[in-house]
């Protein structure tokens, strides 16, 4: 039971950090995600990118928000790469654990 609680807290940590960051510094969030994308004749609003990052790649979004306000230059790409690796590990680790559970059942 304690292990499940720990995993839940760790999985929710970047989302919780993003939510708290948005509560206390909304100007930074809107400053980082201030671009709009045009796909064909559809304009995608800027908030969609923050929502997609929150749902699908939270570690990368935290890393991007940490580095992006001054521009991503040099070693800051390593912070974003670490966020991407954490996201890949989170998604891949869940699939691997599911496969092991199904094989032992």
C-alpha cells in the first residue's frame, strides 16, 4: 500500500509543481507558452500547449518552464533532455510493469 502511495506522489509531482507554479506565477506560464500555431485554417491557442504538456509530458514541461524565460541556450538543453528522459522513463516503466504483471497472472 505504501509503495502505491509513493508511486502516485512521484507521478503526480511534476503536475503538482506545474499547478503550483501557475497559481503563484501565472505571468511566467503565459510568458513561456505565448505562441499560437496555425494548422491549416485552424489557429491553436497558446493554452493548448500548456494543457498538452501538463497531461502528456509533465517533466519536459517543468524543465521547459524552468529554462525558457531567458531563452534556451547551451547547457539548458541538458535540463530539457533530462525532462524528456524522465517522461520516457515514466511512460516506458509503466508499460514494462504492466507486461510483467500480465505474464505472472
